[in-house]
């Protein structure tokens, strides 16, 4: 592999826009986000999304399988289940739950916290709105770019990231860099970039057959020779 010189920001922005337009909801699997699509009520989607996010570490297909089974146990409406939450009943219902190093107790603790938010504010969304402040930098009008192992690796290949640590400072700086390409919604590039990693189209071990057809091939700073 050889390293290329940095590319023009305009060209990188064009390629990122093309990539974002290529991936849509039809390419969502496997991803914890697909668990939200099982529900029509926004209140159920909020609960499912928060729980999926809390356990979204490890292989995406395993996350979907483990958390998907758990959500099915919450009846047809996760929101209504937590609105009438009973800790003892939940401990029995979810006995044997395991996701990596988290087990039933941690799951029930998380449910209890969400149930408390629903009891106090009416929904997860209302809790967010009650905590929202216009003067905060990190929540609205733009969110912060999520950084997992795929995003960290691919944005490094693109010259958008120079930090070795996957931490808050990296997420904040990456969001600022992507703002150059879309000031109103820099986080919209997350889905497509993450797809490249999850679908093994851009892996740690570079493969020429993938690189040759990648939409980002002429803006990637690492080239397979």
C-alpha cells in the first residue's frame, strides 16, 4: 500500500455526497437501526432506539439478534411495557439475557431508568426536549458524528481523522470537519461510511477488488498497489 497526498476539499465533498446517495434504508441490515423499523409509534421507536444504542457494541448482526429477541419479549409495544414497568416481573421475563458482558441485571437497570423517564416526562422524546438547550454546542442544530471502529478507520483513510483514540474529542473534531461539506447536517455521512465497514467493503485488510470499485477510491489516502 502507498499513501497519497491530500485531496481537494471540493472533490472529497463530492465523493462523500455520492456515497451518501448510494446507501439508503434498503442497505440497513445488519444494523441496530433496523430494530426501530419494527414499530410505527414514535414512542416505541424512541425506546427501541435507546435500548439498541445502549447495547450497540460488538458485531452488528449479533446486536440485532440479541436485542431484537429482547424487544420482542417486551410485547408489541416497548413503550407501553415500560410505562407499566415492574422490576420483579422484568427480572423474571428477561432471566438468562446475555449480550457480551451484560446480563439480566444490567438490562433491567436500563429498563428501570427508561421507565422512570417515561413516568416523569411522558416519553423519551419529551425527556430530550426538556433537557435541550439552544446554547449547547453538541446537540442541535447539528448532532455529533458517532465514531465506532469503522468510522474511525475509514475517515482516517480519507484524511478526515488524525487521532488514534476513539473518543469524544475525535467525534467532535470529525463533526467539525464534516461540517465543511454539509453545515446543516454533517452527521448524514455516518450511515454510508459505516455501511462500507459493516458490509466489509472497506476493511482493515485492504482488498484491491473492493478498492477498485469504491466511490471514494480517488479521495482515499491509502491506495492498494
